[in-house]
């Protein structure tokens, strides 16, 4: 039953498909007419074709004449009134061209029919026919060059003829085929047999066949790539290994290639009859390698197989065999401590030959102090004393051994001036810097090698620089090309160190690679005036905008709103200079100032503008010259006596009242006159005064502050005439003044003090031949000395009748106070009687007699 249902279903499907095909056949697109082409729908390039369109009468227009239109790619190429026409087309392009004929009734175009014309070329003769069989059990596949495209459907037939006239064919239809595979296999049993193959191309415009190609089995068979590749290392060696693989049975030759993974070039090795094994030597220890193998059946026949899949592996370690490149920096951190930074370059993989750790030793030669460190880094910093001679050694160590240590003496890097190279120069060369120098003038023979180091301008001195070691051969190797870690448009500080056994000398220079003009100019932050110069201060250009090494600064200035060109001065660049004086600005003029910077490539744009007006301080040179000129005139004037006297008189009138250039004569004192009669009664004191020691300078008098009592003192009357003595005078309240007196009696003072006080009391008047008979009794009198005598303290209180008489002699010596200073409140007393001279007055220290009277 199930079988019957299945048959019914299949019958229904067949009936449906038949009816559908019949319906499709009834839908004829050319039912309104026909379109034909002559001579053929396929024509060669450049040929013409005639297209004919015919309309069936039953589909014609009933009310007016029919109109037929020929289209090519929706473009009208011909219009005809009627039911049939023939039109010739020329210059058709290669490939397919479609034409459609339409009729138009009632303004609605309808398709009559269409045609396709194929334009092409006949096939060319196939060239470079070759065949290959991949693997001993593969099939033969051939390739050829078909020539130009025919643009037509072309059938290619490949035919292989064997030794027994066996024929194998393969056919394919395509527009431009270039390869075909035969379903036949050539076997090694017929290795020397010859085979012939050819290919034929056919299309509507013609056909062409290749030349026959004759070959043997060995000529066309390409072995399969080797497989199951592996490597083993002899005695765990990192440089020798055995490479093994598997091949097809008739392979006679192999080629091997290998390379480190970080390399782009291959090492090639050829092996004959290797039988799947080959020993590789001179491998680099502790390096990842990639290995590939290819095979061939015959040395001169056939082709190499494709490369095998890659084998990637790492070789074992071996003991390092290189010597480290070590350099150092020194920095004093206190009076007895210094910071030593050692740095070294990593060994190349061929020298390291394993995973490296570094053994660092720093030793003081004298007392054998040793500092050691083990590190995987390439630097070590340690603090050591500044005393002693230190040496450093660094060696590389891996699991298989240790390299030879590199030794270096740690001394001052630039301590020996005689070892300093000279005439250092730098030149930009693409992305490198060429540095040249001359050897030291006086110590050339001591130089063992040179070290060239460099760092970015402005980079901290704590960061280790890059360096390059230059061996010294016969004083001729005096240059270095710096290319490592050199960036364009960056300025570098370059130092060249000359190394002897235990000394170092260095010189430095700036250098850059591919410089450009700076992107901006310096920014002026202040303009100040100091003495004769104008000082400009600026901030440096940011490092990323310098675009190389700055060689000069230019300072421009001009008067504000002036149409004239600015004046400028050029100053050499010195790092880290940020100020400079200019002295050519005129005082009182407002200037506009700005700056630019220059590299070897050009000048920067100008920086900010700053206005400034100098104050115009006096020129010190002019001031000195003027002062000297005035001094000469003054000296010349004062060399004349008349002008000198007048000047001294004028200056004397301006001095203060309390100042006197002459010492008053005590002989003119009225006090001495009053007590002249007491002189005869005094005891002789000449001997006492003669024997009393007279010091060159009085001993310092210590004065203690004490309280005093006010003692009334009666002013003495003023004598109206000279030589008349004192007149009677009664004291009044106005004439009574008070002076301070000690509350203690004189006898209670110390002996030293009494001697000093009595010295001023013992004053007397006597004849030149008389002797001092007794001490003088002194009454305190309020007075001040004048030039010629003593004026009473109440001179301002006297009436005009009581005023002292004046004569011409007194007027000559009268003092006229013109001073701007205030006068003393004490007024001097005048005197009466004869004048006394100093030879009639003697002063002495206290004596036992005066002490007794006191």
C-alpha cells in the first residue's frame, strides 16, 4: 500500500511539471513577430551584421500605420514606418550585444522580438604547456597560457599519449581556460618512458592547438612535502643539532632552510641521500629557530616539493662568550660620600647564549673593601666613600657558565685636563649625528680609547646617558657615527671622553639630527634697568618646539610706532641662560622689544612683544669726569689766600655757639681775681706738685649716679670798669640760683674721688715769682668761658645802664652767633681787673693739706 501511494505522488509531480512546461512554451515573447541577424549571431571583431525585424499583421495598428523601433541597451538606433525593416550595425564591441525591436500603437510600445550578437576572436595557440604530478601516486595536471581572451565560449581539450599509444583526454568549456587535470597517474615503473601532451582550443570563430610537450615520469613528478619533522641536540649542546623527517620512497635530494625567529633571512643547506636525517652546526644557543625541508627525486630533473610545515624550537644554553661594555657616572653627595652608577650593555644573543644574570663587584684597591651585587638589570647604583681608589668589574652568568669580567677604574670623568679632546664638531646626517674630534695635545700617547656619550638636552643628570665605545688605533680613529636612539629635531648634549689607564678627560658639544627652525620664539617675562644696562629676562622655548639645537638668540628693538626697521643684536646660546643686558637704548624713549631663536635650519617666529622706557640714570663716567673737573676748580680757588680767608670766615659764622676752636684763657676768670689775695696765705705746694706723678693720660673716672641738693648761689655783680674790683651787691630773689650739691660732706667721699675734685678746687692767682702758699677755697660759680673772658649768666637781665661798656677792642673779639644750632642755656660771666696769663696759674691734685681743710 505504501508503495502504491509513493508511485501516485510521483505521477502527480510529473504531470504538474509537464503542464508548467507547456504553459511556458505557450508564452512566446516573439509572438508579435521575429528578429533575425545575418550572416550569424556570432561575428568576429570589426565585422558588420544585418538585423531584420518583421511584425505579424494581426498585431498591427488598426487606425494608422505601424511604427517599428530598434533599441540597443535601451537606446534607439533605428525607427521605421511599416511592418518590416532590415538595418545594418557596425563597429560592435567585443562581448555580447543585445538588440530589441518594438512596435508602438496607442502610444504604448510593445516588444516584437529581440536578438543577441556575440562579438569575439578566434582562440590563439596555447603557449608554455607544462605538466606536473604531485606525489608519486598523484594525477597529471597541465597548465598553459591561453593567449588573449576570446570573449566567446571556447572548448579546451587536453590529450596525453602514453608509451603504448594510450590516450587520455580531458575537456572543459570556458571562456579562457588555462589548466586541466587528467585522471591518470604516472608510475615509477615507467620512469624512463616518454609521454606526449597537447591542448586544443575551439570556438565559433576558429580553433588552435599547442605544440606537443614530451616528458618522462621524473620530469613531471613533484614529491610531497616532508612530514614529521623533529630535532635533537647532541649532549644538550646549544650549537649542534640533528634534524630528522620523513619522505616519499624515491626522494634522493633535500634542501633545508632555518632562521632565528627574529630574522627575515634564511640559512640554506642542501643534502643528497640524507634519508631523513641531517646534522646542523653553528646554531646560536638559547635562540628560537624555525626549520623547513623540501624534497626532490632527481638532481637535474623534476621540481622541488613544497616546503614542509615549520618546526619551531629553542636551542639549549651555553656559557657566555662575550665581554660586557661597562660605563659609569660619579656624583658627590657629601664631603665624604659619592654616588656611583654603573651601567652596561646587554650581550647579543650569540654572545649571551642563555638567560643572563650579572655579577657586579666594586672594590677599593688599598684596603680591599669589596661590594658585590647580582642583578638582571643593566645598571647598579651604590654609595661609597670619596677616598681610595675604586675599580669595578661586571660579568654575565647563565646556567652553563660565566663570561670574562669587564674591568674599569672609577675615577673623575673629566678630572684630567691634559686628556681632554679638542676641536669637537658635530654634523647632522639623516637620522644620525657624526661627531669628530682631535686627540689631546700633550697626552695623546696615554689615550687607550674614547667614549662618546649623549643625552637629550635638559635631561636630568641622574639619568644614565647613551654611550658608544671607540677604540683608539694609531691616533686615526677620531670620529663616531651616533645612530642609536637618535630622534630627528631633538638637541643632544654630546661628550667625548679620552680614557687612559687611570685618568679621564672630556669635552662636550651640542648636536642634532635633521633640525628645523624653532616653532616659537623666547617669551620675554621682564625688562629691568640696572646701572647703565637694560636686562632682558625670558623663559626658554619648550623642548618640543625647539626642533633642534638653538645656536643663537636675537634681541630686536625699535621705537614704538616707528616705521624704521628694528635693530637687533645676536647672542650665542648658552644653556641654561635666560637673561642678557643691552646698553644702546636712549633714556626717555619707549621701545618695543622681542626675541627670536635660531637653529642651523633657520630662525623662529618672533616671541611676545614687550614695551619699555629707560629712566635715564646718569652716566657714572660723566659723573666722575664732572666731579674731577669741579674738584680742580675748587683746589685752584682755595690756593688763593683771599678766597681761603673769606671762606673760613663764612664757615666760622655758621658753626654752633657751643663750639670754639680756641681754648679760653683761665687768667681772665673773675673767680681767680677775687681770690688772688688768698695766694699768699696758702702753703707752698710747688714741691708737692713737682713730686706728684703726672700720667700721660688720666685714668678713667667712674661716675656713680647720686642725689644732690640744690644750694643757693648769689650771682656776682658786673664791674662797670676794668680794674675797680667788685662792687657791693645785694642778692635778690632773681639773682639767686641753685646748683646741685652732694648730700654727703666732702670728707665722706673716697680718697680717689676727693683728689680729682680738689684738683679743680686748687686754683689760684699769683705773680710769676710767687709760690702757692695754701690751697684755694672755691665758691661754686655758674659760668661758661668765652673767647676773651666770662660773661655773667644774667647778661640778658641787666638793664642798659648796667650793660658792660664796649670799646673797639672788645668789638673785634665779639662773637656773632650765626649758627642754626640752639645756644647753651648757661651764660658766661664777664670779668674785672687785670688779665692773667696761664703762667700765673697752676693746677694740681689734692694734697694732705687740702684734705685736712676739706
